[in-house]
C-alpha cells in the first residue's frame, strides 16, 4: 500500500468514526427529546405540540437514515482498506452484524410511531410511520447502489464463504 493510500484509509476510518458518533448522539438526543416532550407538553394534541413533534420525528428519521448510510459506506470500504489477510470469517461476521444492526435501526425507527399511538396521536403516528417507511426504502436503495458502486456484494461474499467452507470440509 502506498503512503497516499494509507493516509486516505486513515482519513476514511477517522471520518467514519466521527460521523457515526455524531449521528448516534444526535439521534439519541432527538429520541429522548421527543419522549420528554410527550410527557412535558400540557396537551400533546395541541397543533403546536404536534408540529414540534413532527419536526423532531423527521429529524430523527433523517439521523437514522444517515447513520444507516454511513454504515453501508463503511462496510463497502472494507475492500478499500486493502486488508490482505482478514481474520477467518470476518466478512461473514460483519455481514451478520450489519443485518442485526439494520434490524435494530428499523425497529428503533418504528418505535416513534408506536409511542405516538400510545398517546392517541393517530395522525402523528401515521405521518411518523410513513416517514419511517420512506426512510427504510431510501436507505435500502441508497445502500444497494453504494455497495454496487463500491463493488461489494453480500451474495458474492456468501458464495465465497460457502466455497471456502466446502474446500475446508473436503480436506
């Protein structure tokens, strides 16, 4: 690896860590703010209260979308890190981890709509649910395109692992 590639790789790792930390902090803060406002507003059915909650919900969904996108970029850059001998099963474990993490993001995102339903804020729950669905669909499409552009495919990795496993079993 040349010095330029090494410097670029370190830059990407640092930038990735910074983004993930920042987005995690902001999404957690936004989620906490929403739950606190629900308890502190004298009347959450008031139009001003609902507009505020809607704004915070859209911000929360945007932070989750960006966090998921950054995760996809980080996974796709695995090959850009030019790791010549990754630990055994590293890609498999990374793939499983990312599937579980994506599921957690998805469940966390829908939790706002469910919280609004608990407070009988049906229209806000409907809008939050629609925003969540749009966020999940957009994240799926962006992730697919990003990974395709970076040349990384989960199905290709699974095939490689399966072939490698079969060769090891034959030995």
